[in-house]
């Protein structure tokens, strides 16, 4: 099976590109495979991580998370930054809170949100940094 590489258009010869993606000699390194298999997370952890990445992958939610990576903000500010209604922002924040990406605190009648912990801060920061390279 071949997949187009960036810069290749459909219909171009992809045989050379696909040959660069596979070993010239089929072989398996049993020790390496055993080491890696024993260190892999279990299926439920992989599923949870996959779900988390899908939640983060939405552009509106990623914009909101990126804003919260800079500083704590209230729902109204997040809605303004994301270019959506306060109701839509609140809906997105409920989803982010359900997936343990953000936490909130109430000050009087205003609800402020921030990223839950350093793992989320690192994830968002790394994703944005990587995309900018």
C-alpha cells in the first residue's frame, strides 16, 4: 500500500516514495519487539489517550485551551477569544472539564477556567510549538 507524501499529487509515481518507507530486507528484531511490547500502555490507557487527543483536536477547543495556556480566563473572555457565543463556549468548557482538561473556580457571579495541570499545559504548548515549526 502506498500513501502520497507531502508535495506529491495524486497520480504521480509513488513507488519510489513508498520504497523509502519500508525495509529493503524484511526482518523482525525479537528482543526489541519484546522490550517495546512490555513497556507499552494497556489498551484502556491507549483508548483514553486517543479520546483526549480527539477532544483537543477540535480547532475551537484548541483555541480555547491555547488561551488558557496563557492565563486563567472567564467564560465571557473565552467566548470572545474563540469567536463563539457564551453558550457555545460553556458547552465546549463542559466537554473539556468532563475530559479533565480544565478546571474552574467561581468568583462571585463569574466563572474562571484554567488548564487542569502541568500535563495539559505541556500537551497544548508542545502541540502549538510543533505546528509553528
